[in-house]
C-alpha cells in the first residue's frame, strides 16, 4: 500500500512511521488512521522487523484531530470511530514489537493518545503534550481517559483532561508522561538507538512485552500466573541457549529472535 499521509521506512530491524501532514501540524483525518493501521500490520507481519518508531514531520508530532472531520460527526459516528481507533491502538499496544514515540513537537488530543499507546516515549525539548479535547467541547475518545490515568495517576490525568492543559517536555518527564527528554536535534538519533537495541535483543523481549500487556488486562494473581507461563516459554527459545552459553564463554551473544 502506498501512503498519502505517512512515510514508512525500515532500518536495521526497525520500522519508522512518520506522519507526513506538516502543513496542518499532522492532524489526524480518517485516511491517516487507516494508513496507520496498515503500517502497523505491515510492521508486525515482517519477521525482519522487531521494533518501531513513530514520529511526525515538521514542527508537530500529531496535533490532534482534523476538526473538519469532527464537525459533521453524529453520535453514532463518534462511537464507531472511537471503537475503530481503539482497536488500532490496542493492536499497537499488544503486538509483539515494542513501539517508541519520538515526540518532536505538539502531541495533542489523538496525538497524545497515540503516544500513550506506545511502549516508550522519548520527547524533544520542544515537545508540548496535552489532552486538549475540552477546548473544542469534546473529551478524549481514543483511550486517553484510560491510559493517561494509568500512566501518571488519576489526579494529574484528571487535571490535564478537565482543563485541556498542555505540559512542556520538562514537566512531562517529571510526572512520568515521557521516559526522557533530549535535545531536539538528537531526538531521532536517540529513539533509533533505543529501537535498534531492542531489535537486536532476544526473543524474550517480545515475550516480556506480552507479559506486561497481559498484566494490564488481568487481576494481579492472573497476571502473575500468565507471567510464569511466558517465563517458561523463554526457555524454549534458541536465544535463551545462546545467551547463557555466550555469558559462560565470555563473549557477546548473537540473538536471532528464535
């Protein structure tokens, strides 16, 4: 599939997805959502790709939804759109390959929600992040009410959602909204370095992501039980044998994701 609103690249086991609507600060229309779904499925289907990075072109990561799209939306349309977007983001959150959000600028509304569904968030020192939906009379519709609260706690999440307040990169790091802040010109270098490190790791990385996702879906006891089962699966992998052997032989392991 060729994309009108995304750039899709690969580099050393990493898929790079760039939202490419800089003239409108990368706001999300429905075509962009459908292209994102295709790109994520493409990443997941390629056995050579083991991690992904999503970012935006220009000054914005993703500055929310295209309000022209929302203006004519009826209540039943909103429900269907929300469910479809949630399906896409839940797939990204649950698929084996870890995803990194390289937040290069404005990450507002749906852009914040996409970043929240990623495994790791690395922000430029120019980043501005917020669930700003109340400013136009709506609320987060693509998982922001749920994921933001789980990430930074209910008190801070409620303040951001109820007021539409935007936080800068430094505050986002302080409250745990992003993993780290880096100089703007170093953002992609840093994000790709982390993604490549993950991509070069053993099969256990994908099993660990699966366990962490299961923990978010189940009770504490159920999560521990599932974690034990996945821990056992690690011992079936060739990478486990290679890792232990390499350590005992005092050499670097060569993992093959098997």
